[in-house]
């Protein structure tokens, strides 16, 4: 195996419009990675801790945030020295309109394959002179939910071979994109399972549609000069490419087109090669190879290069926060609960509501059947309580109905063009705080960690129908719980980003579950873990798809003029050399008149700096309206929140009506009949 070939270097990119930095990440960091991370951090200007997460992933990755061109060149050179595949491509290469033409049949001859569209026009040929890119994808919209944990220890990042992946894809709703590498303009077609006529394969036709799809892919790769086959669409972490179960088929195909652009640019630049690996593990040359013989995995020269694009616009649409995780503010300490309080917080609200509704009739029967000293008082009080509780619950159901109608009737806005006031936006969640889970250190925007302990429950003298001789049993008991609380985060779409403050929000968003054994943590060796400990982490990872309905308003950021003046005066007091410059009479101290001069100079300087920089900056914040009963709703998608709100509407309206009827019935039996 050899490393991908280096594409031609070019130093003629415009400094104001740097290219896009693509690279192949590690599936798992090598053991001696600290020196590598420090060198990459020095070349890129990013923090080594941030680089640790950027350098791990699946398939082709894009370096974000965008670096200046010189930093990109330095980073490419550093990666070349280590054997890590990397390349710089022009932004234009990722914005090409592919115009995927849907094919409906194929003719297979002895050495060529010809594809035809629905008008029976030949649109694509595969022969011995064809350099081919094949992207296989499953459009069944069954998202593989796996949250990345820690790049040092996550051994499940490596994906299966293309053959194994193709078998799984073919049994769903498979589709394949065929592209001719190096053609200008790009020649690409889309083979979709639902519209393709497999009967046109004639004698090559198999017994099942899944087998026919695999046969087409296999023969296309054999008939071509060379072929790059990829199946990483469903697990890609590239910006703006979403593989979401809530997406429509049109959105899925649009994302597949964006992904094809990335893979085509990577293939044309030599980042990925036929029969080559798609991770850095197989090309990496350790910086300590000279001192650690036998650990050098580098084979051949590293890839890299720059594809010039004179028409690049320099837009940075897909970028992450311009400040890396190390520059984001530190989050507040997590909230911690233990014992009964932890169990109460872990119970879903719907279960608590259901218990209240089910308990009401039993309370009514108990009060009516009980022998009380003052039955009139008890029945009256219970009837008033149940009727009042029913009114509150019924009113809350009407409020949920109003929220549901607001969600249905509010149009979805783009972040860049949204108006101030009640807005509805969708996008990806990005961190505001540098937040990590308290157990595994996973980066997220929200987490809840629950710590369980296995305890033996004595069953002496007790028998069971299923286990008559059971003496004792074991069960998992919740000991404590830590949660991040509802901290601010960014929501980002293709046009911009806005800050979301989720305090007092209706928080109905799905969370990913991670389970670990052992209170010593997942990073310890197996012999140090304990089998009687278990940790559940429920997280909303960074990049999750979110829906937000709330009030958008501008908010000033940065320090005010008064805060800046006070900070400058405090700094002046601690700098004796600067302070003594105002000692006009030379007596070795600054009197009140001299201090007043220093204060005026400081104010004038701060005012001048604020005017030059435009004063305080403003950012758009989405939060709960400060008046009335207007909502702030955070959920996965609009369809999900409508479904959940609909369930709550019926639950609260029916439950409230049940409580009202029960309470009124008790009062009528006492005072009317």
C-alpha cells in the first residue's frame, strides 16, 4: 500500500480567499500523539486540545474554522512531513452544480456499460478509459445514532470495508452516484433503486433487487480503468451535510450532491486513491519514529497540494465558531442531585402527570368511603381541590394547544434574514461554552450523567411464582446525577448563526445515550473497572439538528465604556511606571489633581478606541419572550414537536376534564342530591 500521490503545488491562491482544507483523519489517535498534536497546533495556530478532536473522524474531513492561506500551507507542509493525507482545494470545486441525471436502464457488453435516462438517451459510459468515482448510499433515512466519545479511546470509529457496507446499503433504499474523475464539467449520474429497471441487466440479473444493485456496483468498478468506491455518506461529519431521519427525500438527495462534490474534489486532488485507505492511520509517520523503531507506519511520500481557484469568493459558510473550544468561555459547574431528588429528576414528566390523573379517582373513593369525624368538610375540601386542579390542568392543555398552533402557523426563517420578534428557525447546534460531560469528557451542548450502583436486595422469607427458592436479588440503584443545566448554545444554518438562551424553555429534544461500566471511568484499563458500577450519559451532541421557536432580539456584546474605563484605571494603578508619568511636581506620589488628569486621559483614549472599533457589538439572541404566555420551544424538528404537543394537548385536556368532573360530582352529591 502506498500513500496518495501528491497533487501539484500552487502558490498563486489569493491571500484574501484561501482554499478549503481537506484531509483524512485518524480513526484512532496513535499512542505517541502528543508531539504530533503540538506540531500541528503550532503550524495551524489552533490549540492542541482542539486539534486532538479535529484530527479524528471518518472519511474526508474539512478543517474548520477556516485558516488563513499561509496557515493552510504551513499545516499541509507539517502533515506532509508526518504522512497525513491533506490537500487544499478551491471553494469553487465544492460549489459545482453536478446536475445528477437519473438513469433507468443499463446495457452491459463485454467491456463497457452504457446507462440511459427515461428518454432512452445515453448519458454515461463506463469503459477501460474511465476513472470512476462510486458513492453508495442508503436513502431509507434510518440514521445511525452514535455519539463520538473520546478520540484517544474510541475504538469503534473504524468503518467496515466497502463490500460489507454495500451489503447493508443494498437491503434498504439504495442509491449510487457514478462520476467520471477529471471531466470538465463533471459527468455524474444517479442510480436510484426505486426507479431503475433491473430487467435491463439481462443475463447479469440476479434473484433479488439487493443482489442486482451490488452486481451493478461490482461490474462498474471492474469495467473502469480505476475506481474509488465510498460508502461514508451516512456517517460523514462534514459541515452542511446532514443524514437525518426527518429529512425529505429531496433534502437527502441535495445533501448527497454536496457530499459528492467533496468526494470528487478529494479524488481529483489525489487525496483519496483507488483501493486506498480513507484514514490517516495507514499513512502516518510518527514524529518520534527516529527514537521509536518499529512504530513508523508511514509508507511512501505523504499527499498534499493546492488546487488553485481564481474565482473563489472567500465565503466561509460552513465554518464552526471562529474561536476554538479552548477560547470559548468555561461553563458553570454541573448541578448535582443524589438520593430521592436524583430519582425524581430522572422520572419523565409524562409519568408523573399520568400518576396524578390515575390517583384522583382513588382519592375520591377513599374520601367517600372513609369514616371521618367531619365528612362534610373533607368531601367539600376534596371536591374543591379536585375541581381546582382540573381547571389548572385543563388550562395548561389549552396553553399546549395554543403552542401547537403557533408552531404550525409560524413560517420557518433563515437566520440571516429573520425579523426581530417571534421566529422559527432550524439548524445545527454549536457550543457557546466549552462544555464536556462530567464522566467521559464528550463535547456537547447539554448532558445528564446518572451513576448507578448494583446492590443486593434481601428476599428472606419471601417466595415468588417464577423463582420459588429465591433468597435475594440484585438491582441497579441510582446514587447520584449530574447535569449541565440549560446553558446557552448557538444555532447555525447555511446563512448564519444566533445565540439561544434556553432558560424556561419547553425542552423536547432527543438525547443520545452512552453507557459505561465502572466509576473509575472509561479511560482506565479493564482490571481497574468495577462490575457493580454503571454510568449513563444522555447528551445533546454538538452538531445535532435542532428546532427553535422563540423571540429574537439584538443583544450587545463586549464590555461597556464604563467597564473598559474602570478596567484601564485598575491596570494603571498597578503599573507604577505609567502612573508616575502623571507626577507633575516630582514628589514621588500622585495627588488628586494629577489622578484627575490620568483619569481624563484614560477616558479619552477609551472613547477614541470605542469610536474606532464601532463601540459595542450586537448579536442576535433567541430566548423566551418577557411578557404573556408566549413560548420558547426547543425540539428536534417541527414534525416532532407538533406530535409531542398534540399528545400533551389530549393528555391535559382529558385529564383536566376528568378531575373537574370528579370534583364537581363530589360537591353535587353533598349539596344537591
